[in-house]
């Protein structure tokens, strides 16, 4: 994050810790809750990206279906999974 910022990029690290404090507060820690957490995170990442921010989203994807939903939402040209 710091290197990208130092290179002049607008960048934000989005992770579960950020979202658990407010947007995802109260979500259950079961499969459905994790899937909803991932869906919400993908929406936030897309909005940040549309605003011009390079978003480093650090999440554990619940399953292949969740990753495919994120790709469809964010766009395959804007999403790199590791």
C-alpha cells in the first residue's frame, strides 16, 4: 500500500476488519454470513474503484461461486485474485 501511495496512486486496503466494525457488524460467522460479507466487500471495492481508488481487498473467498460473483460485480478486467 505504501509503495503504491508513494508512486502517486490513490490506494485503500479493504479487509474484513474494516467492514466488521460497521457495514458487516452482526453478520453471523456461518457460511451464509461469510458469503454476505464477501458480497458486500465486492460492492464496496467496486465503488472505491469507480471513484478512482486502487483497492487492495484482503479477504478469504468463501468458495468458487463467491469469487465468480465478485468477478461479475467488479469486472474481470479490474479483479485479480491471489
